[in-house]
C-alpha cells in the first residue's frame, strides 16, 4: 500500500521483499467490517477509512486489471443470550446502528441459527492475494521490485539519507509487519503481536456470496471454498499452524454449520498489533530518514490505504502525522 501511494505521487522508489508464501496480509480474511468485537463497537474512524479503502482498492484494481474488492454484508448471529440482550439494548440507544445494522437479510438453514442475528452493511471483502501478486507483477515490470530480504546490518545512515548496497535514497520506509522484531531502530516500540490461524475448507451447498459470523467468520472464496477464521494468541513460540488452534477452529465451525466440510488448508501468521490498538507510523526521533509504517494489528486492510496516503503527504511536507497513530505518542 505504501508503494502504491509512492507510485501515485510520482516518487522514485524501490520495494524490497522476499515474497515468501506466507505473511499476515496473505493469511488475513480480508474483511473490512464497520462493526466489530463482542461489544459491537463502531470501528475506529470507519466513516472516513472505509470509503477511502473502497476507492483505493478499486483504483489499484483498474491499474492491474483485477477485481480486488467486493461490497458485501456480514450476517452475524448471536452466540449466547447475553449477546442478544446487549444487541437489543444498543439498537435502542446507539444512533449509528441505523447506518450499519439491518435485520438479518438471509435465511441460510445451513447456519445453526438458535438466537437470531443481524446484518452489517456495507462491509468490504478484499482479495488480498490477488492484490499483492498483481501489484508485485506491476512493480516488477516497472523495475521497482527487488525480491530479497533486507539485511539491517548493511544499512548505512548518511547525514541526509541512507545507503543500502548500491542504493542511495532520501528515506527508507520499513513496512515489515511482525518482521519489525528484527529491526534495530523500531523493535522496542510497544508491539503486542497476536498470532492468528485460519482454515480454508470446502463446503457444498452454502450460499456462495454471503459472509457469515457465528463464533467464527465464514468468508466465501469461490468454487465452494470458504475462509474460516480466525484465532488470537498473544503467547506463541512460532508462526506455524498449530494442532490446538486447528481443534478450536473446527469446534467453532461445527457449532456454526450444519453441513459437512473438507479442510483444504490450515494457515498461520502473526499480526503486528500494538498495545493501544492503533498503528505505529512516522519518522524515527533521531534519524528522520528512517520511517516506519507498521502496527496495523487486526485491521490492515481498512487502515493501510488512508494512512499510507497520509504518510506520503507527511514525507512531502504537505501534512502532519495524525497524533493517534504517530509512533512518538505516549502508550
Ligand atoms: C489470521 C489473520 C486474519 C486476519 N484477518 C484480517 C481481516 O479480515 N481484515 C483485516 O483488515 N486484517 C486482518 N488481519 C490483519 C492483517 O493481516 C494485518 O493488519 C496486515 O496484514 C499487516 O500488514 P503488514 O504489511 O504490516 O504485515 P505483513 O502482511 O506480515 O507483511 C510484512 C511484509 O514485510 C516483509 N518483510 C519483513 N521483514 C523483512 C525484511 N527484513 N526484508 C524484506 N522484507 C521483509 C515480509 O516478507 C512481508 O511481506 C488478519 C491477520 C491474521 C493473521
């Protein structure tokens, strides 16, 4: 996303990434959801972030010739009687409910609906793998992609910029996700990484264009494939799929679904989450030529377009960094 906005601003840049088969963006469900969490909160700054995200994914899609975003609805079912009571209380007291919440819009007998639910609209589904593969091909053709792992020990900080091997630049922007733990300049920021796991399953006979949420998300991927996710874990030893989260995901899926399923894949990655749940973006206090775009946590697909554009403007001296995401804030 950073490289897209650098490209759009007509700036000269190179993107370096080893293009590994897995990272958080590839394992994500790609859902941009305006109403989240057990407490049914309106997502932070949804009214400005989501329309901007929709527009950005459409623009990139046009550039690379792919459909990257779908406006969709999330059909969410109450998991227990307390959830239902909470929902009814909020429906009466929260004005914004009318903007995003409707009566349940689907009747899907394959979902184990014991207490009713509601439909959240509009939500977005982003096709992240298509986006990243297509964008990488675009940058390769432009001669702007280096398929390598960046070695921090080789970075030379110059008075007015940086030098890395044969590249001299005014700035370096680190967008390393959980790879930030190896970054000597930014690794000590208050990250609170959360490992997440998901399944790809084949289900025959479930409505193909609806997102369901009943204890777990069921997100259609086409060809009878569904994304089932995701889990959260703050204490972990690796970023690989685990048997205990496989068991948790299957248990939740069986509770939600009245149809047989076949597991096609089991994936895991680490979300670069932050203690106060806001991104960590901006320039290093001592070396302003070192810049960070990180801390996207559980919401990379909604946050990244808006704040990547903002960071480009900040670097061009056209805008200030938003205090809520500034890496120099007190957390
Ligand atoms: C299971 C799961 C489900 C999720 N579901 C959603 C969802 O539905 N909606 C949503 O908005 N978000 C979701 N997220 C969160 C979302 O995935 C993250 O917020 C987002 O992907 C973070 O993007 P990132 O670019 O910071 O990190 P990543 O996607 O992990 O990318 C980091 C990149 O940096 C590269 N890198 C790291 N170190 C180096 C180095 N030294 N040299 C070169 N390159 C390097 C890596 O190769 C990688 O490509 C989910 C996450 C998980 C794990």
